[in-house]
C-alpha cells in the first residue's frame, strides 16, 4: 500500500495528509537513503498520513482504509495506544445505540446534543455548536463502528474507579537543600496539597485531601520509601526501571507534595470544522490538514466519546479528498 517515491518535502507531505491526535507532521524513523544525521527525509507516500496511533488516530486509520485510501500511521512512542492504553475504557456514547435499544433506553442525537449545550453546564456552554451537533449526530455510528472493529462493551456496570491519582511526591530535607527549594507558603499550599512531618509515619497520617479516597497507611508508605532507598543502594529500580535512582529519602523533615503527572484532557487545541479540517488564523481551511483527539479544540468533552467520533470523521474526510 505504501508506494516508494522520491523524497517528499514538508509542503508536499501536507498536501494530502491527516494529522490526528498530535497535529505533528514530521515522520521520525523514515530517515533512509543517505539522509544526513538529524535530517528528516520524507520518502514514503500514502493518501493519508496519521500522526499519533491513539484513540483518535486508530479509528481515523481504519476509516481511511475502509474508504480505500493508503495509510501511514506514525507514532513517537515505541508502542501504539497512547493514553487510551492507560484508560478506564469507559466510552459513554449514546443517541440510540444498539446497546441502549437492547435495554429499552430511549435516546436520540437531539437528546445527546442538549447535554453539552445546556447553559447550566459551565464546562461546555462555550463549545462550538457546530462541533457538538456533528458529534451528537455521529455518536451512534461511532459506537457501532467500535463494535464492528472488535471493541467489547460489557453489560455490567463498571466496577473500577478511575486510577489516575492523586499521586504524592515524597522527598526529604536533603532534596530541598539540593534543589534550593523553599517549602513554605506561598510556594506550597498546606491546605491539602503539601504536607511536612518529622517521620514517614507521621507524614502518612497528615496526607488528607478531598480527592484522596482512602487514607495512606503508614506501614505502606514506610515500606515504599524503604524499598526505594534499597534501589538507590543497588543503583537499580526493579519496580519501574527509573534510570539510576540517585538519592535516598532519609533526612527529616519529610514532605509530600500533590503531583499530577498524567494529563487527562488538554481542553484546547487546533480549531477545526465539522469535517475536522484545521482552520487557520484567518478562518480559512488549511488544505489537507485534519485534526482530531486531544489536540483538537472547540469542544472540551472528556475522553473517548469526543476523540473517537472526530477520529472517525477525520479519517473519512481525509480519505475522501
Ligand atoms: C489514566 C487515564 C484514564 C482514562 N480513562 C478514560 C475513560 O475511562 N474514558 C474516557 O472516555 N477517557 C479516558 N481517558 C482519556 C482518554 O484516554 C483520552 O482522551 C484519549 O486517549 C485521547 O485520544 P488521543 O488520540 O487524542 O490521544 P492518545 O490516545 O494519547 O494518542 C496520542 C498518540 O500520539 C502519539 N504522539 C504524541 N506526540 C507525537 C508526535 N510528535 N509524533 C507522533 N506521534 C505522537 C502518542 O505517543 C500517542 O500514541 C483516560 C486517560 C487517562 C490518562
């Protein structure tokens, strides 16, 4: 499917391509045929090129292939799946899906449209109505598309809670000295987001936060810190493979800082239209460039319902040019 061709420049690359999920146009790993070190060569041609093999990029690729287009999917990671691989897997699509019908749940695209456009809903009330409308209209088709492509929806209610956090960064006074930090207000917020104590046991008991669903057991924190310190001793993190764990956590006072390293939603991104074409600062369509997923703006709905719907649309539209 991927025809070999002479080197393609960046402008040609964009003439008919889809940028999904990340909006990137570079193709790492395609450097061949004598390219100089650091130089990126575009020497593969396909009808649709997708940057990012995640929850938006993969539906886009399937849609484009279903339309007969040749497709290249590139990903910066060593594996495909993106954030979707870590997710809880909940995909709240509606509008009258086969599963809703099975359980006698009355729903419609119009009903789906009303939720995110309700003026009482502060998260969505400024959403681009065009995008919300096309999203509502494509809910059912996307749900059935996911089933057709092997996504299994359990009949039971979800039993898991979201595992995204909170996560606490634990460190000691040596780290504070080493980094030159000042762990006092206003640099830190002791009202639930930052704690200090003379012992690890005491620290565990102090960690109280509205999003901390259960207390941190002192024994668990002590064991975890001791284990981490043992990794420092042998210079090998056998839990997570952190390269060269350098410093033990041993000198009081000890600290716990709220840490949110996982980005769930970007809530902003490139401006797109109903076809997922990217719009420039003058309000004009950029020919050949499409965007979906977390890198698309205009509609800050969380997760899969938005990214899979617009991924499908982007792949379909890019392949139809
Ligand atoms: C812990 C967690 C739990 C979640 N649970 C749910 C849930 O239950 N339900 C729900 O609806 N949503 C959930 N989400 C959100 C959902 O996973 C994301 O909204 C969705 O994966 C976003 O799709 P995406 O295609 O935009 O990005 P991703 O799925 O992250 O895919 C983006 C891809 O682009 C690649 N990439 C990045 N930069 C480049 C580059 N420069 N060049 C090439 N490739 C690049 C990445 O490696 C990645 O593979 C969860 C998210 C997290 C983190």
